[in-house]
C-alpha cells in the first residue's frame, strides 16, 4: 500500500517556506519536488530544511538549490517487501515510487509497515482439494492442514492475508472440510473473520466463488489453499487496480534445466549444440485478483476451473494482467515440494 501524494508535492520552483509547508502537511517529514510536467526532480526532508536554515538560508529563498537530486526510489512493479528492504538497508523513513516517465506514483512510508494496514477487499482460499498426489499423508488430513515449520499451510495463508490488512476471508471446503473448520473456527484468534463456502461436490479451482453470500464491491483475492508464500498481496491488488484489469494473475519465474545436450538442425544438418540448456517460463502462481464483475459471472453450484475462467475473459477481450511474484513461493502439490517447504532433503 502506498500513500496518496497530493499532500507531499511541492513545485521545484517553490520557496523553502513552501517546502516546509509540504513537509508539515504530509506529516511524514518529506516533500517531493516536481517540475511543471509533473516529473520528480528531487526530495527534501525536515532534516535537510533545518540544516539549510542553520546555514543561513532564508525562508523566501528557492528550495531548488537544496533539493536532494540523487534520491532513492522504487518502481510501481516493486512490492512492499522490496521497499521495506531498501528503507531498512539505507536507514530511511520514506521512499517514492516513480514510474517509467519519471513521475511520482506513490510513496512508501516506514510507519505504514510498522502500523496495521486495513483493506476492505475480501480473500477466498480454495481448500477443498483431496491432495491425491500427497497420499497417504492426506488420507486423514486435508492438504491445507499439512504443517510447515510447525503451522498448517492454511493458517500461514490466513496470517499472511491478515498481515496485508485483509480481514474478511472465505475458505472453500469439501474434502475433510470439518478438520479445517475446527482449526480456523471463526478466525478471531488469527485477527480475521473467517467464513466457509461449503461445496456439496468439488467445484474446481474457482467454482466456489458462486457460493459467496453476497457480491463483493471491490477486487477480491483468490488463492489456492496449498501455497507457502510471502508474496506482496497488497502490491498485487494495487497493480490490479492501477492497470484497470478485470483479472490479474500472480506469476512466477520458473527455470527448468534440460538434463541433455539439445540440438537445433536444418534438415539433416546440425546448426547448434547446446549442452543442458536452462529454459525459463512465467508460470501461474495460483494467486489472482478478480474484479466484482468477474465474480458476478460465476454460476452457483457449477464446477469452474480458474484457467477456464481466464480463457473466457481473454476470449471476450477483457483486460487480464500479470503481476510477477518475486518473494518466496512454493506450491505444495507433491512430496518433493512439501519437503522443500519444510526444509527437508528428499
């Protein structure tokens, strides 16, 4: 989540007094100076202003000579985690978000990371699968309840959502759903309101959206219930809204090394031999942001898988975005992946 900018902006041609007013108005001890085209040309903090006044600078002097021109910034694609790491590493309290045209698009404040942030968006966790590939581990325990580092996977997801300010969480249950409900209960012990979408029969990876008790009024997060991740969910929602998308897919870079030498040829003639090449693809992470209009088209009680939903949107010409997840992400689908999440060698 970034801060609205108007209070922090000051014209590059403004006076020192104007800059002080912006610092005071924004209440974050920083002002952002922009040129007539709206491009960010420098920043100034209350400390910079105090030092300038001690040097004899007058309140009516132009602020331009004392602006910090070599400022630190992040892009709109950088998530909260990247901004927090930068602020911690450089011991600063704020970092502007600057777009490709050099214009300020937001402002990350350290205090926002330290204070609870509340979002009114809902989240839906799909937790009804049978976990067939993990049997016999899932014979009596549903896959989302398998522990990783002492906590069930689904508990980790709920806490992660709460950490990004999402407090109303729906959990779609079917296979051994009573085990999940008994553990999460109403969610109050985790700082959330947890409600259940009970599938009488498996409805796929998106069909439970048709069971929501009321339509959402804001973009909704949809997550697979077998993920261990530290994805920046707030940044995903922000990117979804900023891009004007009807659906946004959280993506992840996937590298696969072919264990053989690969050839390219023209007929019978070898053109190139590449030994054990690494192929890179962008894959679906199982995390989505969906507009209310997309949720509204979901039929009640009918099986729908998310890839089919996305395919229908694309066929209709609806805008579908992608948001790359650079943070930790493991899909607990097989024993090897579960072992990796647990830090156990296979």
